[in-house]
């Protein structure tokens, strides 16, 4: 009687093991085994991290094993089980791997195909075609689209983390509880005593150190020491938390009427302002998107304010980006232009207003919309349209890990009505919703293609801007990621026709555009893909956005935002409409009070922390792919990433302000915090 040896690996997460009944059925091309009990309750099989082996006897040779069916039946109480993989040793001595990496919940079954990736057009037998379709039918019922807010990208249809499919939940919900993590951050930072001191202003700038000095690192201390200086202000547009807004100025907008007389003292090349613009030395940042957004009014005792400033910057002879003019609103008739030659405190307050506007744009648009929400769209469409056997699913799944879960938790606790975001942010209380809705109206697919967006802002010249490290490291990471995607795609798609014939990849792309992005015409997300190059770019956008781009704009938040005056989360006085009114008292009364400062500090600390057991870019411990060519491509990718890490480390060695936010060894695979 032929015998098959079955090896079952259980996950190492807490509570991954089970005491329930576990059955297996082998489905071969020539027959099917009987349903076989592998584990009886209390036999101590399938424990956390265990690898268990069993013999399954059959009446006749089953031929090539096409499917493995696993069933779990409840013994006493609900006991979910996480199965990593199953390996079958056939009577002829061959080994067949069946990746699982899924939870078996309640009494439901899981049916697995072997680990080889197949495009839909390559499935020839009815049994695997039916399995493929059944898997997608089940997934579409579990992963449903929902509009959380009008004008937002669609999100998952789940109100709470525990409502999500078990496979995409965090291993421990407690680890990503925002309220718990903020409380822990506040305790670690020793700012408990300030938490409820709303409406209580700090005495002076030095007073902010009471909540700052508890946790130190090189960059945040440097920021505290130099935040008032113009070079530090300008540097952050290149390599701070929000290095995505600065543009080369080719023509001054009419709404920002800066004259040569105003700024000539700041220009160093004996050129007029117009000549400096033509020479490519003038840059601009415009927060027009904030115009008219409602400021937070959730606290009746504290009026909060927003501004939509514009800032003109100059590349001086030492290649430093320096501010030369700031207007704190979009209407020049109502907003004076502040200059470095103005009074010390007027110029400082103008810069503080720009930093506060930058903080709002960063949190809501650069970070929330353009990494978290967009990656969730790709993730939901992936689960709905790509079965586990599809090579694109296997490629993307590590980069979607926990993203839908963290976003659901954010909608549950952080950005919901009366959520944590409302406590300390000027765009809380609904302004953040307005801002995302407005940003969606100008969002395009091309803006997620890293080289395109750098070039569109005129920031692509390494000669003009030799210290734009976000750009330089981003280029390397984009190319390494694209090369890896190209290597994998080339294994399965040998021609452009193969892309066009792949109904599942076409359905995936259409689902993103027509549902996730609600078919907004302006966004120009593709509805179909015709060539391998288009597919490679599309998948590169997903992986790059979820990994490198998110890391660039997330993990530096404590570095750049923990010194409150450098990144005020709210302002308590309106921007000055006239010159000659500002003193240090006005600045202190404008900055966040003690309570909001403490909530802000807890937030940026918590958001800058890595997950326990973080998986960094290129780490793929879950072997969804089993083919050697793909594993070789992964090895090549890791080597390229290691070289990028080394080059960044060499560059940073002598720098007072090292830039490591896009160092591969600090880039998680996915958006999970």
C-alpha cells in the first residue's frame, strides 16, 4: 500500500498552535486519498513552532499531488491554528512543498496548491481552475470595499480590527493599540504630569526641554540646538520628514510678489532675483492645499489656527538651501512678505508657521494618504483578484503585511471622530478629512513613480543639489526594487502578450482604479496593462511605496518633530497680518500648550518605533515562492540592498546630520506602523 509522508509546520506566533482535530486529504491527478486524522486533542502535536511528521497510506498511487486539503475541527473551544507550510514526500521519494502561511479558524478548511507560481492561462486541468476560482470567490466575500469618508480612496469593510479576516490581523492586537502605545510612550518620556495641562503655555523656549531631554538621539538634539537657524530650516525641505514638496522655481507666482529689492541682500552671486531664477538657484514651497481647511475646534477653551504659507528658498554658494521670503497666506493683499532682514522674532515666527503647515501636510497627505491609504487600496485589490498561486500575489504579499490592519486600527482610534489625532493637531476635528479629500483631487499614478515625481519638481540635478539625500537614496532603491521585480516578472511573463492574456492581473489593476480609486478621471491610474514594462513599473510602485517611501516619511518623525518649536502640531494664535507686532511672548503663546505638546511628543515617538520582529526590505522568511530562479532573484536583490546600505553608512560617517531614513536596513517591507 503506497504511503505519503506529510510534514506540517506550525507558526511561531503566540497562540499559533492548536489542540483541535486536524485532518488532511491529498488530491492527486489520478485519485484522492481518504480524509485522514493527523492530530487528536491533547496529543501535543501542532504546538507553537513545531514541525510534525505523519504517514498517510492510500489504496493506490495518486499521481502528481495537485491539492492538499486541511481541515480543523473544534475539540473544546475556539483554538485558531497558524499553518506555515506542508511538505509531501511521495512514494517515489520526491518532495512537494505546499506553502500555507494562513490561519485555520473555527471549523473551516484550507485547500492548498503546491508552491510553484502559475498564471491563470497556464492552468490546464479543471480541478485547479475550479480551485483558483473558488479561492477568489471566497476572498471577494471576505475582502469588501467600503467608503470610509467621501472622496477618500476606498478601504476595507471592517469597523474594528477584530472584524478583519484573521489572516491580515496583527498577531497581537495589543501591540498596535494606539491608546496603549501612546500611554506607554508618554510614560517612557516621563511627560505624564503635563498631559492634562491644556491652555497652559510654556514659559520660554528652554522650558520645552522639560519634555524633550528624556530621550535623546543625534538628530533630535541637533535640531534642538540649531532649529532657529536658516540653514536648518532649509535643510528639512530636502531631508526632513516631508522632503516631497520643494520645487525649482521657474517663475514667481503672481500671488507671491517677491521683488529683487526685498531679497537682494540674501543673494550671493551678484545676480538679480530674476537672473537667479533663470540660473536655477531659486526654489519654492507652496502650502496652497491648506487654504480654507477648518482648524481644530474640538476644545472650546483653545482656539487653534492653520495657515497656507509660501516660502521662497535660495541655493547659496555653499549649496545650502536658505529661506529668503515667506508669505503666511495665499492672498498678498492680506499677508505681508516676511524677510530675513525683518526683526528677529518676526522672521522666526514666520518660519515656525511654515514648519507647522509642513507638519499638517506631512501627517495627512504625505504620510496618511500617499503611503497608508494607497497601499491599502493595492492590498485589498490583491486579495480580491489574485489567488495565492499567482506570481504577483507571491511577490506583493510581504509588502502588504499588516497594512490593512494598521489602517483599520487608525480609523478605529486615531483619525476617527474624537480620536487621538484630535487632541493635539490643528487639522484634527475634521480638517484632516478635508485635507485628504482635497489632496485626492490632484493625486495621480505618475506621482508615485519616484523618478517622475522628482523630475516633475525640477529636483533631479545632483549637481545643483548635491545634498538631496532623499532623492539620491530613493533613486538607488527604486532601481534596485525595479530590477528585482523585473527579474521575477521575466520568469513568468515571456512576452507582452502574456501580460495581456492574464485575466487576473488585468482584474487587479482595474479593481484598484475603478473601485479603490473610485474611477476618478484625474488620478490616471491605469485600467489595464499591455506590456511587461508597464507591469514591472506598476508592481515597483506598490513595493516602493509600501517600503522605501513609507520609511522615508515615517521613521524620522521623532528626529525632526520631537523639538516642539520645530514642528508645532497646532498654533494657538493666528498668523500675523502686519509687521512690527511679534515678540517672544507672542511666539510662546502661539506654540502648543503643555498638554498638546505632550500628546504630540508621545505621538511622534510611538510612530517612529519599529515593530517587534520587524521584517526589513528584502527579508522573505515566508517562502511563498519555491522556484530557484526567484530565490536567486531575491538573493541578488539582497546583495544590491546591502551595497546601498554600506554606501549610505560611508556617506553618513562624517556628517553631523546623517540621513538614514532610506537605508535598506531601516526600511520595513510594509506599512505596519
